[in-house]
């Protein structure tokens, strides 16, 4: 079964790699995915490495993303980085609302929404993360949590803008734990997300929008995840730090959607 939605596989390097290490990894990723077609590939290094990694990726089909952005354009916001700054460094994608930002740094639903709108206004692509905690999962609240997060994150944007958003379903309990969601469970929740988008913006937008899965994605489980009809790629954490593993995930997406 194929889909007209082009899959997108993004590597979130989190707080890993020095600047020299990031350039080496970027070069290795570029080589690992060379010749793989039909997949949008993105790497998201730490902010300090955006400019040198952009130079390494120049001329390739690998896109550059940032791990976060602040929603104000300028001002007295020590330590923050604006969308315009990220764009000037070569980024074309920005992650918004990752669970680690929500849980550890206080990103609220409202802040995620403001970040999404700022990223769109800067003509970059937001990768908007949603997902439930283990307690919420065990309490049967998954659908309610992701519904709330999607509605809040997309508040204040129109259907045309929504088409420019990538949604990443990242169950918090699966991130970095080696305990991924089952392919069927991940697909069911991605289907819930698609239904929320349909309610907000109509069936055509819901059919076109891309929904990634993230949470302990590896070469071993990528094929089974990408076989699911609502999963349009992956937001990859640990496996993205090894070029061969990341390349294998990208190749699995290409095989599924080719």
C-alpha cells in the first residue's frame, strides 16, 4: 500500500555532539542517504552547530532543522534563539513542543502554539510534537491528551498554514527507553491525530498532512512502523546519532512509500 504523502524522517540529535563531532556526523549522514529517493530527510543538531552543519550539507538533499525556537522576534530573552536567527543559520525546519521541552523546561500548550505560529510566519516548517506520559497512557488518556495538544498547537492558524505543519506523535514513555509503541498502537494514535486535523481543517488537509512517529525508532522496527497507513516517517532520537542506523531508517521509509 502506498500513499501520496511524502515521508519525512528527521534526526533529533538532542544535546549531543560537539561542533567538530556534528560536522563529522553530518557528512556521514549525507553519505548514508545519498541515492535514497522519495523521502524528505532532516537532521537537527544543537544550535551551536547549525552553521557548520549547514555548510557540510550544502548541495545535498538533507535538510537542516533546529531543536527549538522562541516565539518572539527580538528582545531581552537571554539564552533564546528566534526563528529569524535559525533561518539565517540555514535551518528550514524547527521542532516545537518536544516532550523534553514540555516536561523539563515548562513549554505549555500555549507556548507550543505560539512557537508553531512563529515558525510558520518565518516560512520554516514546524515539526510539532505531541504525546502522552506513561501515567496518561496507562490511564487510557492517550486520545484525550493528543487531541488537546493538537488542537492547542494548531490554534490560530488556517488550513493552508496547517498543510505546512508536520506532526510528530511521540509517546513520552517510549522516548529513549527502548520500549517503542507497537506499530498498531502508534498507527491508531496517528489516526486519532489525523481525525482531529480533519475536524479542524477538513478532510483534504487531514489526508495531506504528514504525521511522524517518534520513540525508540530503530532499523529493527522501522519497516513495521512504516507499514502502517497513518505513519508518514519518523522523528528519530538515539538512532540518528549513528549514520548507518539513521540511513537504514530512511531506506525503510523509502521502501515503504516508494
